[in-house]
């Protein structure tokens, strides 16, 4: 089969690799019909995730059709259309039983690390993928939900909702600022309303993404390159600061921005993947009663979000801006990596 293979920092190729095979009774093989590229894949290619070995097939998002099942799999069958979750879940360990799938203790990949696809085992940017713990790591796709909508549920929608909105403790009437209007930031914006946010402020360097954010529910936008960006945010909060500041970029500057606009007693929810150390000014923050959260998505809200997508309550289609076929994978990466020029949000890649 063909797959997108990591060759070390800055190196990738769309090349021939062996087909995956069943390795455990709980495995299934999925023919990947639709996949996409995540900002985390770009972090890997920059060398920010050294645990990814050369030769690894990248990708952790996908929708496909089951072609083979392991001996212990009873609730799935060949021919089922499924969403591949970016996080493994054995379903039996102490962490999985509490919904902390991001730290699944199953031995696949590494015990205690839930993100394995395109990281510790081969991923979804391929014609076929082996899915471990399949009955707990796949979601059956209902009629009426397209592959394009469904692939947004592999990662970005649950990530923005769980780590941004839930961890950020958004509550009815809150003012929420999202720093970074990329796909995950937009996912936080479009799900913040589920918990009753009254004002949602999108902050970004890219004017196009800011305009796009209004389609996802942003009530106000602020261009972060403006010298008075902070003052603009504070005006929107009557000078008090935001109740919740969500970091959705993954660089030190944007994390610091969040701490500068959150009100006393407010919440900073870090969603971005950081590759460099961030300076935390505890000497300033402790007296303001600031709560700081961060984490890796658990995907335990995927079934609920899938229902909302099916009912057209979440604009999942709107994330897709560019379309490619598998043989155009290298072009798709180039387009996604130059998002400021190409205006790309999510590139949808189909077999």
C-alpha cells in the first residue's frame, strides 16, 4: 500500500510500505477512505515530537471501512463505516474506566500514552491502518453524516471542546477568548456555545481566519498584530478581563497573551502543542487566583459531538477548505503548511 512516511525532521514521502496485519485479537484493519492533516503533524516534521521514529506512518485522523476483524471483536463487522479516534482506549484499565483515555494503560504503543497513531504506531495517512482496541477506539458512522464531517470528529472537535471548553470551565454567560483561530481554535469557538458562553472573542494574526471565525460563532474578533490588541479585548470585557482564555497555537507568546487578558478568578486553558519551554510568571498570577489547565484530548465526548454533527448543530463541514486525493498528499501538506497564504483550515484527503 501507499502511505505518508516520516523520514526525520523536515523529511516525508508518499511511498510504498507493507500492508498492516492483525496483531492482536482486538485489532481491526480499516481501509482509509478519508483523512486529513493536523497541526501536530507539522510539529512532528519540525522535530518537536522526538518520540516519533523515522519510518513511522503519520496521521491520527480518519474515516474508513473495516476490511478485517480480530478474533475477539464482536460489536464490529467487515463493511462497517467508522470514525478512527486519535486516542486508543483499551476500555479496561483504571484510566479508561474513568474516561481518561489519553492515558490508557494498554500496552499498545506505550502504556500510559493514549495518542499512538502517527506517533508510536503507524497512523492513518495511508491506504489501510491497523486499529488496536478497535471496539473502544472506533465509532460507527451513522447514515447522513459524511466522511468530511466525520473526520473532524477524530481529533479537532473533541480537542477544542474537552481541553478548551470543558477544562476551561466555561459556564453560561461567560466571556471567552480563543487565541489562535486555526482548526482547533475554531473547534473551541463553535463548541463554547454548548456551555452557554455569551461572548466569544477570536484573536489571531490572520485577518482571513478571524473573518472565518464568525461563521463558527465568534461574536468579536481582534487582530493580534495590532499594538492595542489587549486593550481591544479589555474593552469587550468592561475592563475586567475574560472569564476563560483558550490557547490554541502552542507557542510561548500566545500562552503569555492568555495570562494577560484573563480576569481574577478566571481560567487559562492551554490546548496548543508546545515544543518549547514557556515562562510562567507565578509571581504575578498567584495573587489573581488564576486556574491553568492543559492536556491531551480523551475523546470521551466524541459520541455526543457526533450526535450534534448529525443534527447539524455543529458546522463540521465548514472546517474543510481544500480537497485532495491520496496521490496528492505532498501537495496537501504544502497547502496546509502555508495556511496563511492558501487560507487553508482543514485539507480533506480522500482515497
